[in-house]
C-alpha cells in the first residue's frame, strides 16, 4: 500500500512532543543502552494469551491455551507472549491477600513452558476493577499481589529445566519440554488499562511503591508501566516514572479506529460499533448504508459519511486514525529516553479477514518504524491470529506480522 508508506513517514519525521503536565519534571535519560532498552529487544513481536487467566472464576468464557499453542506461537516467529492474569480474583482477605495455589499453578503452566521454548513472558495484573474505582482503598491489595508474584517468579531466570515432567523449584511447578533451547525471561506489567479514579497522576506514587516491592525480589527484572484511560498515549504527559530506575518500559494500547476494530462487539459502548461491514482502509467501493433501525447518533452517521467519501489519506478507517498517537508516543520516548511497547492492538474477527490483515500490517509497520515493541490482542480468542479450526494463521496474518519471514517461506 503506497499510501501506508507515505503516512508512516509521519511517525519518523513529524515528531511533536505532547503538551506537558504541570507535575514536577521527570528525569530525561540520555543513554539508549539502559537495561530497559536492552530488554525491549526481547519484547519486539508478541501476542496476548487472552481470555484465559484473566477471566473471573465465576464466569465461563475462558479460552484455555496449551503447550501446543505456545509451540505454534514460537514457530510463527513471535518472541514473547503477554499473559493477562486476574490475580485479584484469587486473593484471600486482608492483610495478607494470599494468592491461591490454583492460579499460580495455572499461570506456571503457561509461564514456564513458554520460557522453556525460548519465549519471553510479560505477566500482568489484568482489569483490577476495584483499583479503578477506589485506588487508595485497593492499594494494599495491589502491593500484596505484586510482592507474592515477584517472589514466586524470582528464581525463573536462573531455572535450569530437566527432562522430568514435573519438578518443584523456586516455588514454581516446572513442566519441561526437553531439549536445550534458549530459555526465555520474565517481565512484569503493573496494571492493565487503568481508568476512572485511577488516573495517571493518582497512579504515579502507587506505581513507585509497587516497583519498590518488586525490586525486593527481582532487582533487575524489567517492569512495564502504563498510563490511565486504557493505557492511552494521550496520557503520557502525566506519567512520572521513578528517576532512579532505568529498567522500566512504558506500555500503551491503541485500538483506533474503534469503529473498524470493534465493529460488532456488543461490549463496547459507542453506538457506531453496532455497524458491521466497515473495511480497512476506506473508502469502500460500495458506500456503507447502515440500517436506520440501529438508531445511530449523528456522530456515528458523520463518521460513516466520512468513511464512505474521504480518500484513504484522510479516511477515518485508515492508518491516519492511529499514526498521530504513535507519533506522539515516539516524540515522548525520544524526549525522555524511555522505551515503549504497545501491549494491545487488534481487530475483532467480525471484520472481513482481508481488511483485518491490512490493518495489522499497517499497525505493525507503523510501530516498528517508531522503534516500538508490540503484542497483538490476540492469539485465538476473538481477535485471532490463529485459525483454530485449520491449525494455521488466518489468511494474510503471517504476511502482516512477519512480511520478511513470509517472503522467505514463499515458493
């Protein structure tokens, strides 16, 4: 797509630093060889193990992932996985908030098998809703969870797998896959998509406390720290990272354009996600005519009109929708010397597959042009990379994510 190449130049050449907050200035790191910069090289091409360990135990929409999934992820060319975990659902009462052995065993089955395969792993706390609504009251539990998770996985970088099926080491249940592959490493992501009362400004001191807790057990582990408003790049001016820690990676999310990526998703509030048939990039050859019975707002109707009529360079369903956010993130990263990883982006499988492949190709190209690592949402849970029925990538996905590898594999 010629237009994509032209638009990606915006990321590389038109850097505009986001307007700064009135918070105290954050230290600028001049070196681009810090532990965090080195670590980012291990977290460049990832995928989320989604809708699994983060699902509340009282609900029944979990999508199990197996060792076979991890093997396929590695074979496709991904270098890491992001593992969302709802630790808070398995925490006991105050003051200890002891995490159950059950969730540790389930998480270990993913984490240790992945690292045995040479995949690097990001483990987070996912959707801690109580912290979103009352950060002060939930901070003790948040810190207690991180103390336990950090202690549990502290030995992982030094673990040597044997050929036994199960063994206990460092508090973890190890499941060896045999062989002598390079072992992956583990990193921690403090909190997925904070919002509401958990503003970036409110979270800054809470994050600093959590980082100190983790450092007691894993002094050199890489820690991913995200902004509020669902990890929005627009919140970067409000983020303040500890000046004395050079092993922090900033994690952001982007699902723009939402009315393409989330079309047909009934859990999303904006009414224009009711409309399906949106292609990427626009405009469509045949104008999209939504059913009047949907009762769409004037804003949604205006967006659809723009989608139907605007050329690709200005179309709301095109790379234009997300390039400005990637541009702002890159400007902030350049200014403060902090590496960036986009931990979520994706398009729901309601969209036509050709458009999905175009979208992923555009996102990956833009993020890599900016020097960012990324982890797609997701492997096989609604925003699929993997075709579970036919046990192969969905059409166009491998070419979108790994164009160089796909070309080499072509006959």
